[in-house]
């Protein structure tokens, strides 16, 4: 089985972030790291693939400046190889044009199963995985909290507001996983040392048979027209508990119609 | 020249950081105060191979060097979990055994250092010898198939949780100099005739200190490391890693302290402004930051020199001196920045004092390093 895991490399969320004043999108220069939400997908892929039995886990990513730090982290966790698409022409891509580019890259890995996070931790659009599935003509199952692979099928517990649906679908297919689907492993020292020698194929837009006018800002239908600061959080109310604190708690919860 | 760490070193730092952050300083102090051991943290680090990074690959280790082991310890310190055990078991003992052990000895011990299943203590210090290793009085006498060890060792860390101890003994006298000839033995801590007594110390750390009494302890001859009488050269091979690792631990504590202090100074507001805006707060912290970063740079250089097979003695001494002083300065200023909170248990600073202060004295004192630098780096007359 060929498992492809979509991996996004993002600016470290713990470091101060800034928006480009012209495009109003996140500045993504400098070192990027593996998006935490993708670590779940990588772990899921590693658990589903029987690597000793010849199954292959391939990472696919798109990032500026040939950035590979996040991919190396996922390779250190145990993935077999990686494909990186990096090209100046990709600057300003929206979710759909990203999906078009990665669809071309993913086809090369002949996937039986594609895994992606529900959404990224920097852009949060949450639309890329289903766009990708549509472009590849594959069924997609979103919000997986449990994934098992059987004889040519994938069975998913799909998280809903009320509980979960059990969904089965034939492979090949795309599945998006929620945080907590599995507990991501830490890279071991042997994994870290092996990561550098694993195959990492770097592709340009031309390598994928695409034209620069179809991708990046030129190929995007979406544009950020305005950005405004989030409302400051209002100061909370401090209640001195003199034995009657629970009454405030009950009143507060009633106001929110929670009880 | 390139001062950046390799991609592998950065990933190692990050992976150790993720594990240590789950435990944190409250775990460390809770174990220390209750007399518990940090087995959960140790086992998790060991399972990922992080405690055997410097053990040769052919014995199942990571095949890298003291640079990588120093990164592991520094990141543990940065998270408030400075495990002294790393300075001794993998850094001193595994290094000496990998370098001087026979093939059988390497096969016996190194795979278990690689998995960190083996914890080995190191015994050189004696009540009456102090820093003078030539005056070691613990003796090893050949008796048929065994050696008999007699004497006392002092301030032996974690002799309770270790399986064995690497002991520096006097096994004869050099006729030409009159000095003792040293030999190293790996001795099981449950050997008959070997007694240990706890030394109460004012250090909040999970590792305990002991006096070891060797009363005619029988040690099989195959536990002699390398060649009899070659001990001084063997010991010196382990002492530079010990200094470099002590520096790395101090650097971790320095960074831990500065992180706590700067977070507090940004958030703590008195008279309507964060206290970090006042130069009385910010300048001493900035100075401490510079000193910690300088110490890290020298530690990196010392580790790199050692791993490259160059003479690391001078750099290792510089690093240990600078790192111990910088860590003490940073911790002191972090406590000061916290006002009264600096002494409260909750803020996790004052409890670090004993361990950090120890590093000004051990494994080699500030004064002995200054003697070394005066004599060797500046070619001043020998003082002792």
C-alpha cells in the first residue's frame, strides 16, 4: 500500500508572526517547522502502513525557498520519502491552487490512501483536502477520529457534533484526521540520523507540467482584501467567594443557556 | 566556519525538548523531595536512544559524540530537569570504556550504555586526596584471579541507583617518580565488603551522594579496565567530557532561569507598567543573557574539539568555569527579578541554588581551573 501524507511546513507558531502589508498573507520566510496538526497524519500513516511488508509512506509538501526542516522532522519520525514542490511562481497561492499543484505531485506517488490534517495551524481554511480529493477524483472522508484499513477499503469513525459516524469506502481515498486520532511519536535518535539520507525529491511547477499562469497568485481565485485586528478580550468578572460562589457559577452558566 | 548546529542536532534538541517539557521542573523537584527517582523521564529518553547518542554505532549507540550528549543535557536543564546522571554514566564511564575497554568488556557494557539500561557511577574523589589524583589511597592488590580493593571514596553520586561503579585505585608505585600508578575497575555495587553511607547535602536533585567503603572487596581480574597501571591516562580521557557536560548542564539552568525571569518581567506589572521596562530589571538580565550565551559558545567549541580528536583541555576548562559562573549569575538575577516570589517553592528557582552552586566547586573547582589557566594558558609559575 502506498500512503501519502500531506504535510505543511509553517512558521513556528510560538515565534512572533507578521503579515505581508501588500498581500495581507502570512510572511513565510525563514525557518519553517512541521505543522503540529500534521504530526497526527504522519503518525496515522506510519501506523497503517506495514513498512516491513513493503508499504511506503510518502510525504508531500509545498513550501517556499526549498524549505525542508519540517519534512526532515516527519522523515525522522519514520516516513520513507518526501516530495517537495518549491517554486517562486507559487507565491500567493490560495487553497485551490495549492490543491491543483499538490494533486499533480501526489499522482506521482500512486497513492492508495491520502492522509491530511483537518486544517492547518497557520491558514485554517480547512478546504484544501476536499479540493484535492475532488481534483484527483477520489472519495474523501473528513474528521476521522479512528482509521482502519481492510481489504481494499478504509473504515473511519467520523467525528460529528453528536458522536461519530462509521463510514466505509473503497481505496484509493482521502481521509482527514483530527488531532488526537493517534498520539504522534517523537523522532528517535536513529530516526533523526537516518532522515538526511532518505529520498527527498524537489520539484518545480514546470516539473509537474503546469504553467506559471495557472498557479500562485496568478492562478488563485481568492484574494485577501482586508485585515483587521481581533477584538481585545474583555476583562473577566472577579467574584469573591464567601461560600456562595456556586450561585454565581450557576447564574453564569444559565446566562449562556448551558444549564 | 559555521556556527549553526546541524539539522540533526537541531532535531535532537527539539525532540528532547518535547519530552522534557512534558515533565518539567515540578516533576524534578517532586521526585527529589520525595526521595523518588526520575525513572519515567529516564526511560522515555532512553527509549528514543537519546541517552546513548555518544556510544559507538557498532554497539547499538547513536555513533555521535559529546556535542550531541551535551545538547541532550542542556535541553533537560532548560526544562528544569538537569539530570546529573548524564554527566557521569554516559559521559565519563561509557567514554572511558569505549576507549580503553577490551573487546569483551565493550561487548559486555556498551550495548547497555546505548540503551541506558546500565547506570554506572564513577569513584575518584577521596576524603583526603581532594583534587590531587596522585594521592589516591584506595588500593587494588592482585591476589590470584582477583584484585582486592581497600579504601574510601567520597561524594559518589547515585551509588544507590547504579548497578556498578568505575573505581580509580592505586595498584602500584612508579619507581622513577615515586607517584602512585593508577588502575581502573568496574565494581558491582552489591559486592560483599562494599558499604555505602548517604551524605546529606543541601541540593534539591533526585540523585543522592554517598561515601563508599571498600573493605577487602574482591573484584575479578577481568573487571580491570585496559592495562594495569594505565589508569591516569584513562581517567584524563573521561575528565574533559565531564567538564563539558557540567558546562552544558549549567547552560541549561542558565537558560531556564532567564526564561523564567524574562517571562515574569514581561507579565508582572507594578505601578501600571511591566517591571521589565525598568532598566534596573532589564539590564542585569541582559548581562546574564550575554554571559550564558558566551558560555554556550565555549561549551560548543570544547565539545566540538573533543569530538574532532583535538586537545579539548583548555576549552573544556574555560567552558566549565564560564558556564558555572553564568548559570549562578542568571539564577541569582532570576530570583531577584521575582522579588519575594523568587524564594517561593512555586516559582521553581531558589530550589535550584544548591545544584547550581555545586557547579562552581565540582567536578573541578573554580580555583583549580584558574590555576590551570594561569599555568598552562598564561605560562605563569606553577602554584601547587
